[in-house]
């Protein structure tokens, strides 16, 4: 009976999605972009009047002019006082989400699917939410002595909130009275020599904002790096040739744990060939823009630490409270954006791109939204003594879940290793970029998370212990979606997504999601 009921729910969701998709694709609208401006150049090239190099230079100049005109239009729509342009923006998002389990709220991230022998893993869930809506403020000062400066801030309503069932927290409260949070807040200074960014924004590791998957699902799904935090970064786009650019970056970013005494350090470089472009929409509400063929390579270094002294013994002797054990955290990332069906004349229709990303490292789970591997504090080992890491009363180490723990096999404090791979593609239909479809696959795996078993029950772990049944070692996803812009402001999207979690004991759990979302952008 339960299976029949769940099948009816899934069928109803699929039918509703198909009807919505049909309405989206048949709804009339105006064109958002055109390629008439470039046809004269293409004709001159085809007739041999100009060379390919001359065409590329003229095309790039035209794109630059177009971008400046678009920026001028945005500034014209902004409030201007004493030369400072202030623009209010954002979007309203309404989500209708059906899941085959109760594993997630709006965000899937890299969280595990609940096991089928749990209440949440055995039952489905339908939810509606406006919480991913966002308000943005963009303030740009006039150029002074060759220096441009900008403040950007955004707030959404997915704040850190207690779980449903906590005292005073109902489903109604969670959905209709969400907590606002800072999504981004930074200021950017651009000079002829270097660009400086200080504030909360995407980590520069992996050039995150440049290689995101523009899915319907709120935030990211497994194996796509996605996180923002405080940083101070230096970068500069350097023109090597008319069509080739090089962008080195270095940043000092938030430490990986509250009790750290060193920040994280990120360095990387991006190479872009501007002679080959394709449309790109890096988020569900982002503008469609032409993006060049590009490759990034970056690395992060950090230090993770834990108290090595252990608790006070029953006899009252005092441990070495300043004793610390350190392990390095590190990561390497490489990403590639390939215009497989490039834009010929600046047109958006009948174009496609592929994004690929690979990451490996240790102590970098916080780079992936929601990734914990099921390894929460305390940091404990296999010893039954009352000293050092193995003590039954060993306290919390203030390390975020999934970064490091003491191995039950070696008894040593170790950074948890993570390796990920994702491939994503998007095709823009021949309707001037009004409709696009896409899909992809991602998987993230840990080779040592399964060793972090802990039999100590801790209140700050939710009163639980770490076992092979609670630790997961792989999270994978594959998905497909369609977006449609009715007007520049009105957008709708439909997505189907499968997530599979593999636990340390070999068990698998799966969730199927269907999501229909509507956006009003301003």
C-alpha cells in the first residue's frame, strides 16, 4: 500500500511537471538577444575581405562595447548621488519540491540520503518554500585617479535555523518566518596594477563562481564546490594577446576551525581564450553571458589542530593544556569550460558548453556545501584509557564536521580525504537564449572517512556515536533540467535529480527529487 501511494505521488509530480514544461515552452515572449550586429563582420570574413584575426579583434571590441553599453544601462537605472551609483536588485523565488525521502530541506548539497531503515528514509516529502529569495545592493563609486571601487551585498533567507520539531519551531514558522543571512558582502578595488577584494564572497579555491552548475536545485548538489566566506584576495586579469588572458589570484581566507591560529591560503591561475565563446548561466537566477574557453588550476593550504593533552585525570593531575597536535589540510583543483557549440556572432541560440571539475585533498570538506561524511565531534580513537585522544571523556575540539578526526585504525589525528569529479553540459535552444536544457553527473568520495569510527556518545554530536552505519564514504548525483525566460524578469525551471549515498558498511540509499521553481528577477 505504501509503495502504491509513493508511486502515485511520483506519477502526479511527473504529470504536473510535464504540463508546466509544456506551458513554458509554448508561452510567447520577446527575444532577449540577437546577432544582427555581427552578421556584417561575418559576411566580410566569409568573402575574404578581412582575416580571422581581424574578425576576432573586431568581435571582441564589439563585445566590450556591448558590455559597456549594458553597464551604462544598468547605471542609468540606478540611483545616482555625488557620482555614486546605487542599484537595488535581487529576485523572488518560489519552489515546489517533491522528494522520495525526507533527507533534505531545500538544499541537497553534499548531505547524505537517509537510510531506508529510518523513518526519514522510508517516507517521501513535498515542500514549498520562498526562502531562497534574495535582495542585493550594488554600490559603485566614480573612478578616482584610475581606481574603481565597488561595494556589493546580498541577503537571502536560508539562515542558520533550528530543526523542525525544536521548541517553538513548526513547519509553518520555518517556511513563513525564515531567518535572513548575509550571502555576500564585500568591497572591490580595481587599479591598473592589481584588484583587491575584501569581504565575504566565493572562495578563490577552484574559482568557484566561474565553474558552478546552473541547476534549479537550491545551492549545489554533490561534487560541485560551493561556499562563501571572509577573505582578502589579490588578482589581475592580464592580456597576453588580443584573445588570450591570464588571471593569477592569491587570497587569505577564513581558517578551517574556530580554534585555529592560521588562516587558509589559496593561490591559482586561470587561462582564457576569448576567441571561443559560449553562453553561460552560473546559477538558477543568473544573467546569460558569453564566457570564453578557460582552464583554472588552484590550490589551498591550511592547518588543522586538536588538543593533545587530554582531560584532567581523576586523581586531579593537570594535562598539558597548551599541547596541540597539527595536521596539514590541502587541496588541488582543476576546472575547464569548453564551448562545444560556440557562439558565432554573439548569438545565444543553438550553442552549448561543457563544464568539468576535479578536486582532491584532505581537510577541505567545507569547500563543498553540507559535506560532513557523517564525522562529527568528538575527536576520539580506539583507546579505552582516560588520556590523550582515546579518552572516553575527550572533549569537543571545535573542528567543523568532516574536516579531521582521530582514526580508529591508527589512533592518529588525520585530515579526512576527499576526491570529487563533476561533468555538466548546457544547450541553449535556437530561440535566442530564451530556453536552455542541461544535465550532468557528479561524485565525491573519501578514502578514509570510514576509519573515523567513535564509540563516545557526545551531546554536541546530537547525542550520537559514529559507526559504519552513520558514516558515508560517497555521494553521487545525476540530473537534468530545463529553464525558460518568459521575459527578462520572469523565469521558470523544472528539474529532476537523483542522489545516491554509499555508507561505510556498504549500504546504499537513494533520493529522487522533482523541483519546479518560478523566479521574478529585478
